[in-house]
C-alpha cells in the first residue's frame, strides 16, 4: 500500500474578511429569486451544466405551492422556472440536492419530503420541463425515507442514492437509512438497510461515488463500532461491506457529512465534520481494500480551518481542495489545499483527448503516459462507454474501451476520466433512413502563421441524418457546430504557429476529413526598453515584451545578483517583466544583464559618489 503523508495544508482564502480588488473582480447577479407563487426560494444545492450549455438547479422552497422548484438559467441570465413541486400526497417537496443529467439528456433528482407517504421522492425532468415523479419512498420499516443527497448514474445506466432514514432496522428512530437503485423508467430496488451501531453505519447524509472497480462507495454520519460514522462499499447488486468505523478524537475523525472522491492514485479521499487531534475535523484516505490513513487534523482559528462539511475535489495539480465552515483568521471559514507526499511528482498525459464513433460503435484504445511509475485509474462517466481493460495501471500503459451501438437518432457525447484527464467520446445517431450522404464545402484549407477563425459548411442528403465534428489536433479549436442534424456550419479557430516549420492538422466532420495546413511561423520578440541605465540608488523598473504572435511563450532570467526579477518571469503573448536593482555601494560602476524572450537586456548602474 502506498502511504501518503500531508506535506502542506494552506488556508488559501479566508471567506470572511478577505479584501478583494474591486477593479479586478467582475460579478454579475444573473437572477434574484422572488419566492412563491411565481418563483423559487432558498436554493440549497449547486448547479449542473447541461449538454445544452444551460445551467439547472433546485430551490428547496418557493414555487406555486411553496414546496420548491426546478429551474433553468443560461450563462447570460435567461431564467425559466421549469417546475413547481406540489407536495404530499401527489408530488415531491423540498429538494435539497443537486441534479444529475443522465445519458438520455433528462435530469434526475430527489426531494426530501412529499410523495404518497410524505417520505420523499425521486423524479425525472427534461430540459424543457417535462416532469415525472418516478418513485415515492414508503419509509420505515420497509423502505427508505428523506433522501438528503443527489443521485449518481452508474455504468449500468441505473441511478444510485441514499436515504437519511428508513429501512428495516429498529436500532434507530425511523430507521437507520438505506441505499437504493432506480432505473430511468422508475424500476426501484432497496439495495441495503443500515443496521446502526455497533456493527454497521447509520444515517447516510451524502451521496455515492462509483469506483474504478464498479462498486459504489459512501459514508454514514453515525453508526459503526464507536457510533462515530463509517465508510462503506456496496456493489450494484447490493453486496455490502463496512470498510471502516471512525474512532473519534483525539486519534481519528468522526461524523463525516460529505461523500468521497476517488483520486488519480485509485484511493478514496474524504473529510469528517469533527474529531481529530483538536476535534475540529479531519481529512482521510481509504484504499480500495479498506486501508485507512488519517491525513490531517484541523487546528481551528486563527491559523487553520475547522469543521469541513463538504467533500474534496482533486485539482489538475494532483492536490486536493476543500472548505471548512468555521475557523480561519476570522473564524468564518476557510478554503484549504492539501498536498500529499509521495505522489506529488507524478505527471500524467494521454495520447489523445477525444474520439469519434459512428452509430455502430466499436472498440479503441488510449495511451497513458505516467512518470516515475505512478499509479493511475480510469472511470467511464457514461453508460454507453465501457472500459474493457488496462485500468488501474502503473506507469505508461494503454486503456482499452468500447462504445455500444447508438440506436437513437440523437448524437451522444460522453467522457472518461483517465489518469485525471478528460477524454471525450462523440457518437453519431442512427439514421431513420439508410442513405445519408455528407459533403463539406471544403476538404482542405491553408492559413498564414498568425491563424484565425474560419468555418466550413456541412451539406446533407437524407432524412434525420446526424453528424459530429471534432478536432484531432490541439492547435485547431471548434468553437461552434460540434454536432448537428441535417445541413449545418462548423466554426473553428487556428492558433498562431509558433514553430519555424509548417504544421498540418485535421478535423473529422460528418465522417469527412478537413485538413488544415498552416504556414511556418516562429516567434520574434520586441523589448522596450532594450537596455537600461540606473543611478547608484535602488530602483524598480520594467521591460515590456511584445511578440509577433499571441501564442508565443517566453521567460525572463537575471544573470546577476544585483538584478532581481520579482514579477513576469514567464508568460505567453504580450507581457511585462518587473525587476529591482539593489543599491550600488561600490566606487565603480557595474554592468549586468537579463535574458528576456531570448534577448539580452543590459543593465548599467553608476558608482556611489
């Protein structure tokens, strides 16, 4: 087992009391909720961005009956109240969790109250607001009740979730909670009823995460050997294992209220609300086999956060980030970064970032490049994609996957997370007629080194013929027209060519190849000023860098100790190098230099008089 240790926990931002530069920040109030009867009130969960680029969310109150709403809002603030919950006994009420968009493009969620038995519901709603109440929980002793968390769609296409109460156990008032599975059509199975202390967990407040081994992992806020909460694993068929029981202060965390996240190393990471050395909460790690490590105990105000209520997110740098609701300099909460030892030097990349399939589907592979023999995992985030082999892997390897046939006329877009990188799969829809013909208005194009924006039109013969467009090279970016049905237009941009040789790339559009040939470029730079002269006293100064192409990268280094570069040591495109000259206490003048964007800047300083 690879042991990780905490190297750094840094309070990055104190939520209350931080001074922001008003000129550097831009905030737009997209919508102010008005409350019943025409609008929602008190949104408790975050937003999810749909495949149509709009955002979708819930409010726990408001709406026509005061029982909460589902809403849609565009990035520009166009707002639609999609649905108002009607409450018991005919509908759900009070959704506290975020939505999840299924592979069928519909959104799925839970309400904590309402339904036939007033024990909560599971619902489905389309982007246009077509609503279906899929299931009403029946409560203790035969079913779950009061789901607090949202759903996760498994690789089998079904949705999985937890309820805070309910289930068969008599060890807890109103039951100790459950894990359930529900299909997009409403087929429901109560997979597991928690039994509570001392042998099992109780009161799962958070949702589930599907691991790379296809099992689901979660936490309970109570129960376990010490009644301080647990971490558990459950298979899609309901095979259950209690992996860990928290021991509480001073040696362990207790009462996790958030779910888990699987790191790129294959292990799970999470937080406990309290417990630890100072009883202010902890961060922990758990392996697939249940090996547990308490990574960090929060110390509380004024130097650290306390009581992390939410889970973690792993950044592209491999570090984990999270929040605490209290603690920090002002006692009003903090944002923290957790750096793990051992794997901090691991770097990962994948051979390609996307693939295109026709409606028939098929198999393919992705190469993974990993440094230092680092371990990586891969997960499929959509049910029409299946990982066949190769994950988990150690060091450089190959992931093999397959895409199922698409029997709908819709274009499908899905992703895999491979070694922390996102890989996108786009699949054409099936045509209702057999003869779809696609042509492009151009099959090749030549561009100058500076690049620019261009477009190509797709002409289609046939009915309900769908197509997709993807870039096969990173210097070509499709900005609109990623997919369509019938005639359409693809708009793309080509970045400046910073190479001294010509480059060639391609796009695959409606099954056709569009070749982009770009002239040789190369980066040249102008510096202002080219040289500088100073008196003996200390002085700050700047050099402006202007390249011929906006994509040109450059660096700045000092060759002499009396010249210190304190800002602008590297950049892309136009920029400014800021440096400082220390006092010259010698009786002779001195000369030094900097290398900026490959050019020498000579600095001359007079002697002290």
